[in-house]
C-alpha cells in the first residue's frame, strides 16, 4: 500500500505541473484572444504531459500490485499487462462504466509515448479543446489504410488526444473505493481477537479497566484544575562590613 500511496502522490504532483505548464497558453488580453505559444512553451507542455501519463502508468501498476497480493479477495489478476488488468478489473470495481474509458484511453496514450517500437511513428501538436490546450498525437495510416486501435481518423491519417488529467486522476482514485473496503472486510482478524494485552492500571485509576479519565458511565466524573504556585527565596550571598559599636569607648 505504501507504493500505491507514493504513486498517487506523484501522480497528483505531475498533474499540477502539467496544469502549470498549460497556464502560459491563456489569453493575454481582450485585444489578443488567440494564443501564440512559443516553441519552448509547447515543448514544456509536451514534457509535462509525458511525465503525467508516465506517472499514471506507475500508479496503475501499483494498484495492480496491491490487488495481486490479495488473491483470496479478488482472485488472480492478469500480470504484465495494464490493458488486460483493466478489462479484468472492470466488473469488479465501482463506477467503471464512466471510469474504464478514461483509464483505458490514458493507458493507450501512455503506450504511444513510451512504447514507440510497438506503434507507428507520430508527430505531436498542441490543440485547443474547449478552451484547454492539450497535446495531440498525429500519424499516418498504414498501407492498407488502417489506423491504430484507440485512435480516430484525421486528415493526415489518425490522431489521439491526451485525455483530461483531472478526470484520469479521479477515475483512478475512485478505484480505492472498491479496493480498501474489500480488503478490510476480508482481513484475517483472528490474531487480534485473541490478544490478551491489557492496559496496566495504577493507584489513581478508578478500578480496572476504567481509568480515571474513562468513567464507567462514559461520563467525566470529576473536573480537575491545576494551580502552579511559584515560591521565590532570596538568599544573601555577602554580608556588609562590620560597623563599629557606638557604645564602646
């Protein structure tokens, strides 16, 4: 679970960085409604997009790892394939009718970025969709006119746009609602039920096992206040010189 927690934290961090990189594409003023990003700004957006979907793949892998450690609860999950895992997990989870298309599209987009040897070459562009600038991958169809699975037809052949990062994060995080309760409901608590440890009492306790701040009736029996009194003692460290006795001759 620690690895899954860290992966989700990293995913949130990469989401924030992606949105920060997109922020420079906003309108400058009412006189310039169209944005004109520089090549460096576009490259920064592409880099942040790549990092986000790489973090998504790591988080999905961490989720699969947790599920595979609880085979008695979920059964044997597929290995070495996030695509097969998502298909297997779909009927076992919640809200997957809405979440599955997002999770699968995010996986497919990540595969284009990280597994170039298995997919046709592409070029990337920045495109505006509903006011948000996103990365669009564009490639040519093969000799038979076919396009890769998960892409859509495009004047140049095929294209796939990066899915919304906020929706992807939500679709993945909501899987915890199907994961954690099931693990807890099927956890073996027999060892904890046989635990004989008891909190040791002390002379001030109101009987075992009801300690002074846990009354038998569930109410506070007495109210205590503490008063701190400071006592200052002044000690003379030196005596004044001895004065002559006026009564002596």
